[in-house]
C-alpha cells in the first residue's frame, strides 16, 4: 500500500492509456428492470470451459430460476431458466461470439407473475468450503467482468495455499460502461454481504475494494458501508487509466507487486472478484436467485435513451435496445461490451449471455478509419502495453504467421486490452492479429495434446 | 630450422588425426541402403506429407523397406511413380486420386453480407469477429487463407471470392482443410462426383435470404436418390459414398443448385431445375 487518499497521488500501474470516458451518457441513470419478452435463448456455453449439459426436454415446463442445464465437469457451471415458461427447442442458435452454438429456447408464460418461488440454499455460514464451491457452481456464477470464467474455480483455493488479500474490482475502466458503477451505488448492501460471504471462506488478512477515482459517489457510499464493520475493508481510489480494471493491473496498483507471466493472482496470494459477481453471490445465498439476470449498460451516441438495464439472460439484444428507445439510423457499429475489448456484432439477433456487460452503438464520429500504414517504429505501443510486451514485434510476427515465435515473445500473456491498437498512429490492427495468433497457438497445442 | 620443426610436428599431427578418422569411419560405419538416396531423388521433394510420412526422405526409406508403395505419393506424376516402381521392382500400388473439395458455393454474387468486415484481411481473423460479415454463419469468408496455405498453387480465388481447386495440381496434403476456420474443405476421392456444396444447417427461405445457392433442406435430392443414397441429416443432404453414387438423378430437381455433379470436362454441373445465377457483381449488403 502506498497511499489511499483521494487528494494525494492515486495508485496505479505503469503504462496504459487515457481514452475519452463518455460515462456521463448513462452514469446517472438508475438501474431499470426490463419487462419480460416472449422468447429467450440460452446458449449452453456462456462461460469458459465445458458447455453445460441440458436436463430438460422439449415441451417441458420450467419455473423461473429452475436448473435447466447442469455443469459438465469441474470447469463448467449450471444454467437456469430466466422465466416461467416452456422449453420449445434445444438446438443450434446464434451466439454473440459469432458461432452457431447449442442452446435452449424457452417461450415465456404470458400469464405468469414471474415471481421467484425457489427457497434460498443453506446460509453459507453453516456449510463447509466444499459445499460452498459446489453451490456456487450450481448457481451458474461466472466472472461478470467480461471473461465469464467460472467463479467457483476461482474461489477453490488449493490445499496449503493462503489468500492474504481479497480484492473487489469496481474499476470499470472501459469507456462508456457504467453498470458496475450503478451496482456499487444501488446494491451496496448486497455487495458488502457478498464480500462477507467470500471472506468467511477465504479468511484474507485484508480486503480492498478498488474503484477508479472518477466514481467519487461510489467510493463515498462504500466507504460509509465499510466503516465500522467487522471486516478489514479498505476502499482504494485508483487513478483513472485504462486497463486499470484488469485484475493483474489492479494487483500491481494496490499492492505494488506484479503477477508473473503465465501465473494467476492466486500464485501471489490474491483473489480478485468483480463487483457484479460479488453481488450475485449474495443474491444467491440470501434470496435464492441464481445467475438468471445481469445489469447491462446500453449506451452510445446512436442509442436513443442510454440506460443501465437489468436484463434476464437469454433475452434478444434487439429487445434490449428497443427497450432503450431503439438504435438510431446514424449507428455505424454495434459492439457487445466496451469499446476497447467489446466484440463487433453483425446482427442484433443474438441473446444476452453472462459475460456481456454492455451494448454499445457508435456513430461514424467515434469509429476510426481503418486505413493501415507501415510501422514507423515510434514505439508508442511499447509505452502503452500494461504488460510490457512488444506489440510492434508481435504485430510483425503475426503478419508473417510465425505463431511459435509469437509464443516466445509471450503473446499468451496478452489479455487483449487493445491499448496498442488504440495508440498506433499507423492504424495497424495489432491486438486483432494477436487474437488470431493466440487462437492459432491454442489450436496447435490442442492438436499436440491429441497426438 | 624452426620451420622444419613446425612442418614435421603439424604434418605428423595431421597424419595421426587422419588415421583416427579412417579408423572411426571403418569402425562406426552404418550401412544405409544406397537405393534410399536414389529413390529420394526420384521423389518430387515437396515434403508435403500427403503420403502419411513426415517427408520425402522417410517415405523413400519406407519404399525401400517395402512398408509403402509408390502410388502413395500424390504429388509425383504417373511416369515418376512408375519409374520408382520399376527401379524397386514393386507394384505401383495405384491409389485413387484424392482431392480437396469445398462445401460452399456462396460467392459474393449470391451470398449476402450483413456487415462489412474491416480489419486483418484473413479468414482466421474475420471468423473471430462475430463470425465474419457474411449473413450465412457457415459460408466461405473469401479472404483466401486456403490460397495462401496451398503449397502447390492448386487453389485460386475466383472473381466471386470463392476458392477454386485445380484438381490436377491438388495433392490432398490437407493444408487447406486445416487453414479454413469454417471447416469447409474435406479430402474426397475424385470419383465422389455427387457433391453437396453447402453447409448451412438452417432450413427454408431463411437460407435463401442469406445465400441464393444454399441448401433449403427441401429433401428432393434424397427422394430422387436410389436406394437410400442420400439421407437428410441436420437439414443437409448427406451422400453415403459406400453405395453406388454414380448417378446424376439427385441433382436434377434441386431448386438452388446446392447439390451438384462435378464433371471432369464440364466442371460443376447443376440440375435442370436449379435457378440460373447471372449476376456478375456483388449481391451487396443487407440489414435485418
């Protein structure tokens, strides 16, 4: 810990970039609940790991919150019905990642009150650590920051390891997105309760809640809630810089330590949990609400009424944007997620899945011209990369298809923040080609493992 | 005097070392069949691996030891293979030629784009961004990763951004099969002439919206095919090549020309009832 005041020099990491924020579009809008729509499509693969295995049949009636697909292995989570309704199909449907993937389609019951009828599970204070992990897996909890990594895998601390520090990630460094900001303001009690549940099992010496300094109201609210409590919580304002919300960057900022390449925060005794995940944890154990809805920020200059919306998972993107007044004709590009790491979409006919934190509609004014020029060796990408990789070199290797050499230059450590592409004056698609390289290396490794 | 000492010393050292090398050569000699070198010279040196061995040298070793027959080399010419067979005094082991076939006919003149993809101009990169700009999830993206991957210049992109395989040049090495992110290429015996050039798993008019030559899963080909030759699986006809498939009957009533006959002389033959595509330009963009 170096400093904790709002006035002094704020904590941060080295390198990174300062994109324009655009958060004022939606940061003052309270979270609204979206009305139920007619049809929901729930891809079985909404998380990293093995796709869930369906436990319902076509034509079966399901209750809101009922398990419809069970985890298929340890790195896999359950899936629950977001509405009372009938399973109308189990088949291939479009997924936001651009693939056709197996999914369950549920037609909502028009006359249902959609009240949650499930009883909450046993209070976490009364169960063992193993039962807690199993419950989190059943609840379908994944990291809601964007990666959708199963939460129970993260929470499983191997025997003999000690977590000295629990961090709650409320940075939300992506421009435009405000859903975590609103969660911290409106769900502060649930957030604190979630922290308490985690702390009960982790028993960390210190708990940090990291928030970028552009959210003073959230810092104030959480400081008030944390003060006087029994937990060793400290709310840490962090410098506004992208990608401050990446977990490795947050650890570097708060503790002043680096997580070595290829290692996890666990290896330095830290556990980082996103604000949304922590709130969902509390909602499951106290109210019995599994992960069947999440908060999305629908924003951008081409959205008629930017808002933060609580959306049942599986709702079509089009229904969500229509709820926000629709997308105007000036829209040039639609992304799922923030502008830095979000994925461009060609169609709004895909469902909301667990890992998506926003829908962003940009106009021509925000979209950069895609002409590419030669690398002029200015070195700005080297100064932007938060992991101190060499994007210029990697870009060159990617263009030549030298995937093995890219691996030698540690491209697998790259978490695709996009800072290099953002600063490149020649408009070279750096991070885009690293994504290809990483996919190729992973494919190669999978092939080697098969023999 | 000094120079003589140096000459004698170095000279004797040279002789001594030469003697050691001669002895080592005799003692550690490994016999290698001289035919391996000759056979390797007769092979095309493409090192493509289509024969199933890591390269031409291991294949030559296999040939000499009788573990393989010359017909396995798909790159060499008929005369070249015969030469090896004659030299080794073995049978040619003629195998049917295998070629790469593309299961998509959706060029830019017939397939609709839902979005204009900008970025790294390779299929691999495009497929990572929402599956590419094409309306059809399964179709060819047209950036030519396969053309780049092909070591034999057997694949060229036609004016509609669709790869065309030159059957004569194709050696069935399988590089294009690996390169295609949509898994549209497969290796087929050249006699498999009845071919389904579509991988779209949707059915009905939805398919036509995205691509005018897509399979609508009408099932006419399966009805017309003799003796269960074609079955409809997941909204696509699947030809059972273990049955007699030497018939053009199934393609005749195909309304879109998704199932075709690949003829040596005439090229791709479509059925009588399939719509003629005369558009030469791009079909363009469509928003839903």
